[in-house]
C-alpha cells in the first residue's frame, strides 16, 4: 500500500475510533497517529486470530479495531 493510502486509512481509522470511544475526533494529526498505531495493533491481533485482510475496507476495519483497543487501554490506564 502506498504511503498516502496508509495515511488516509490511518486518519479515517483514528477518527472512527475517536467517534466510537469518546464521541468526536482528536484532530487530523492525532487521528492519523492513533490510526497508524491502531493498524499495527489490529494487524497483530487479527494475525493471532488467524484473520486475513484483503481489501481497503478490511484494512480500515483492522485499523479501527486496533485504534479502539488502543484508546480503551489508554483510558483504562488514565482512570487508575
């Protein structure tokens, strides 16, 4: 995947995760960062589960799931 698509998927995934976890996005750069880290986390988790991604939609779902997991862990750490 090209760098531009990677950043677009990361930005969308971060924005979606922000909507799911707190009700709004975090800003363009934060969304991209959260989405990129989320795509790595999602790829690892999906790989451990034996799931394969073969489309852009699948990549977006994987990145969003990873970003939501990342935000859930960060929120849990912040709470105590």
